[in-house]
C-alpha cells in the first residue's frame, strides 16, 4: 500500500469536504488495485497538535490504511480462507500547508 501518496493527496486538499472525498477515492483505488474486499479496508485520518479540526493549516496529517487480507494458497474448504487472514497496515505523515483553507 502506498500511503505516502495518500497523505499528500489529503493534505493538498483545499478544504475538509475535498479531503474526505479524496480519502474515499484513495481507499477505492486501493481496493481496486489489490483486489481487496471493500469491507476489510479502512482509512483513518488524524492530525497532530491541538488542531480543532482535521485537516488544519500547519498540522501534521497522518493517514493510516488498514486491511485484512487472506493468505495465498489457503483453500476455501470449511471457510479456511476466511480464518487465514492477516492484518496489513501502512501509515504516512504529511504536513498540511500553513495556507490550507485560505482562499487565493
């Protein structure tokens, strides 16, 4: 999972609504690229510091992608493929521009 690109995509958003939409698009692209179960993938966005909202100007934005993926070569007999899953997580941090949310 390429979370560095994800943090930058969200941090470069002009406003919170666009940041949410971009985070959803990144999640959807990740699901499509790796053929993952959409219900097994989550994205969390957090801001460091005392920012009242996230993203916020100058904040350190952390994007974490989590997925539960099946182990390869495990047969679907008796549901073994659903039991043999491992968690995968990728995180990245990007500083949001100090001019974030300021109209040009």
